[in-house]
C-alpha cells in the first residue's frame, strides 16, 4: 500500500483462478480496451492474486486507517 501511495496510485487487487471463464473473458475483452488499460495503469498499483494458488497470502497485522482504502471494481 505504501508503494502504491508513494507514486500517487491506489492499491488494486485482481483475483483470478485457473480455468475461470469470467477471468478469461476479462482478459480477452476488458483488458484489451486501451482506455481501460491506460486508466488502470495510471491510477492503480495492481496485485494479481490466484484465488486458489500455491502461495500463501499473509496478514501482517498492520492497522491501516479505513480512509486509506478506496475500493474500486473494474471488470
């Protein structure tokens, strides 16, 4: 989050899973629209997460104020 804020961006998560038809369509359709990609790249530091991946996501037990977060959905 600090890394994203240091360059004036918000933190965004993209959750995906292997074989998901919706994830596949997101890449084939939405993420091929230049305006969408430009907007995401200009405004977000995106972290891609595999929903059922082999890497463990851990909670660092850091208390961030709620106003630090801005939740956006882009699909």
